[in-house]
């Protein structure tokens, strides 16, 4: 009965999202401001989903995720402006570039845990930002960034250059990302990630290659963030290091925590809170951060698992795999 009701609920949510995606342009077609807000909402959804792979699925603290976002954007900007590579060709290339970069820089630190990994990722994000500012080989433009990035285009007449076009582009990518991540959650890889998050020692004792699965999560999360960087760069047509600061990584961290770790619907809600609430409270700009901070404190007190937490029982019913239980604090003996 629980399986049927859960599937029915998920089906209704999917249809509501599809209906909202199709109907919103009819409401905001003549209002570019609303379409731009919806575009950045979609960007934060992609970034939230990418960090959710690392933080929500595996439980690894990553406070430098904006670095991979920057790699995707700068790979797009450099190859497009200097070598004329089309933006749509750069979409998969930014995916690959961010994934390769993540593999190279995360492999030496993947054995770190908890606060140690968190501190190292903060340093990683800041190092990337400073490298971009210092303009290595004269390619990143320093503090001024890169200007003159092209819009995506298939032919001379089919160009993505309006707010409505970019709205459809980003939300199509969101839809494809959600479909892929849902399938990933239900796969052997997703079950291994959940096991590592719940009890890493038990996972390793069960024969799971913990290091490989952790590294895979970082690489996939970084690759998806690189795609978001590509879309952002093509929309703005100018990028600079000031768009990829530590505060950006902290906002992405908040998206996953507010929505619920490991929960895809939770990421949608968390991205809405981060991207839409500042627009709602724009008339109260002086007190906006105060309101946001108070809301975070209240949520951590009354909803520590997030607004839409991922249900442990739903995972076990859907996959047939029983997750290990963490031992209670103060308990003696093995879990």
C-alpha cells in the first residue's frame, strides 16, 4: 500500500512540475523580469542537484562547489571567445572539463572526512577564484573576466537569445537532470552511496569500494555544475571571478540543507527559497539577510531534516535494499 501511495504521489508531483513548466511562459511571456527570475531559479536547481549528489547522497561536506561551476563557465568562455567553439558544442565539453578537473583535484583528498574535507574544499574554491583573478596565460581576463560570449545556436536562424529561449533551455536541462538522477538513485550506485552515507565502515565491510564511489559522486556533481556554468555564461555573455565566490558555495550548501539532504523535491524547494525569496523581499533589502537568517534558525530548530526530507522507509520499499542503522551515541558494541 505504501509503495502504491508513494508512486501515486510522485506521479502527481511530476505532472504538476510539467504543467508549471508549460504554463509559466504563458503568464510571464511579456514580462522578461519573471522569465529571468525563473531562469536563475533553474540554474540554482541544477547547482543544487549537483551538490546533492555529493552532500545528500554520500554525505560529503563540500563548501567549494562553486569552483566546478566556475570551471564550466570559464571553459565555455575561453574556448568560445578565443577559438570560436560553438556554445552548444561546449555544453558536453564543459561537462567533461569540470569532471576531469574534479577527478584531478579531489583524488588526493577523497580520503578526508567531515570537517577536514570541508576545510579543504573551501580552500579549493578560493584557490580557483584567485587563479582566475590572476589571469594565467592571459586567458581568464583577470578581475574583469571574459566578455563577448556567444549565445547558443543551431543554425543562423535558430538562436537562443531571448529570456523565453533561455527559460526553456535551462528547464529542459533541469528535467533531463532529474530523470537521470532519479534513475541513479534507484541503481546499484545509488544504493552504494546511501550505504556509505549511513555507515562507511559497514559499507566497506560489505565489499563496496568506498573511495571509488566517493570519487564518482564528486566527479558527477562537478560535471553537472559545469553544465550550469555553461548555460550561465551563454546567458550573461560575460563572466568574472566575482560570480564564483565562497558565498555562492555557501548558498548551494543551504539549498541542500533547507530542502532536505538526498531529496530531489527538496532541492527544488531549497532552490526556490534561495532564488525566489530575495526577489520577494527586495523592498526590504536592508532586512533581507536578517529575515533569511532567522528563517534558517527556525528551520534548523523545527525541521532539522529539511523541508522535504528523503524518507528512509521509501528508499527501502522502492529498492528492496535495507540500509544499515547507525548506532546510538553512547551505545557499546558493534552496530
